[in-house]
C-alpha cells in the first residue's frame, strides 16, 4: 500500500449515470427563498414532484424507444441455431410480451399516473387555501 492510499480508499465511486440527489427542503424554511425558486409552498412542492415524475417517465420512454430497433433484427447470426435460440430468449425477456418490457411500460404508466396525482394535489391545495382565505379577506 502506498502512502497516498488510505485503508478503505478502494471504495466504489458513485455511478456517473446516477442523478444528483438533493436533500429535501427543511419544512422550517418554508416561506423563505430557497435555491432561487422563491417561496416554497406545498402547492409548489407538488408541482415539482409532478415535473420529476414526468421527467422520469420520459427518460424511461427514451430507453424503451432505444431498445425497440435492436429487437427487430437478429444480431446473433442468421441460420445459426445458437443465434436463433439466444435471440428467442432475449425476445422472451425484452420483446413485446417480455417481462422487462412489460415492467418498463408499467413503470412509465405509473410515473405518468403519479404526475397526474401530484397535479391534482397541487390544485386541491390551492383551492383549499383560497376557500380558507376567504374568511380573512379585508375588502368586504
């Protein structure tokens, strides 16, 4: 072991493809400017959650579209028993009725549903705030 290496320095580095994980805002800071967003509100947080879910669904859809053309051709060898068998096995997992594809499409649909639920939550919170605030109006 060299002097510049410390015990445990061979730990795995974070995956480059992983998105940056930001800590959740502290609820005690709500109402204060944060990250240039302005004022944090419950409605704004639900809108941000909806946007994140839609972005994740779009990324999965992009991955799905990238795989589809690969499945149309046999890259494992024409008239080759092993190639045909390998392609059939791959299609069983990744193909139109495969478990991977089904799970991916299911995840995309669930993320889109989650985004819609978050949008509804934001609208319901805004409506509830408006209704609750009616009693405090000073222009009556």
